């Protein structure tokens, strides 16, 4: 029962970490509309893998890895901020054709590499955000308190159950987002898609500017 509780708790943590509207969510939605649900899901999957890495570090108490991540927080933020600005500009300037035509950027010919690129890009964005590690630490502490009150003890199996739940929760979130967005895919024309590109481009760029402002001016 303890491991089931930890797994279910991990699912909740995975959803809580993935759900806030941020750059990965915006990128996932945009790619779903532009290239279809599969590309959008793979974009979300990159974020889920990144969340999984942080969950492993937190749950298994990999102190050395945690210290390395925290020690390089500034350069990681710098890289992440620049990547966000790059994504934002790319989104804003993206060439638009009617997404209802099915394959606006010849993705059928480059489907495999594009899907792997979708995973890699959002994984990089997730892993260059050290704040996620702190968020996991806080959520895991809360989960440990609840399970501890039920008589649970820390163990390899308990940590594995929690990490499995986190990854499952994150994947479920991205699956839901891409499925819901995909339902409206056919009702989105080129004009709406252009507007989405501009809004998401500006929003993602603003996220990047805020991250860089924190690096140079310590606003948070």
C-alpha cells in the first residue's frame, strides 16, 4: 500500500510540476496546432524526461549531482534564457500555412528527426531550469511527510515508485494537453495560427528575458 500511495503521490507531483503555464506548455500547444498531436506530445515528452531526471536526483538523494546542478545554476539559467528567447523569436517569425492542409513544413519527410528534435529541445529547456529541482525537493518533502505519517520508510523501492509516478503524471499531462489541443486542430486556420505564433513567441521571449534579468540583476 505504501508504494501504491507513493506512486499515486508521484503522479500528482508530476502533474503539479508540468501543469503551470510556461514556455514548454506554450511550445507544446503551438507544435500540436502546427504539426499535429504526435509532434506536440513528443515536445511534452522532452519535458517529462527532464522532470524525470530531477525526480531521480531528488528521490534517490543524489547529493553530488544536486550540488553540481545548483553550483552551475547561473550558467544553466543563462543558457536556458537564451534558448527561450531563440524559441520565442523563431515562433514569432514562423512561416504559416493552413495547418488543416496536414503538413505545413514537410514534416512527413523529416518526421523522425523532427520528433527527436522536439524531445531534445524541450528536454534542454527543462533541464536548464534549476528551480525545478527546488520545486521537486519541496513537493517530495510534503509527500514524504504524508507517507511517513502512514508508517512508510525511505527505501530504493519507495524512491523508484515515486519517480515512476512523477514521470507517469507528467506524461499524462502532456497527453491530455495534446489531445485537447488536437481536437481543435481542424478549426484553426492560417490567420489564427499566425496569431498563436505571435502570442506564444512574445510570451516565450518574455520568459527568456525574465530569466536573463534574474541572472544579471537577481530580481528573484
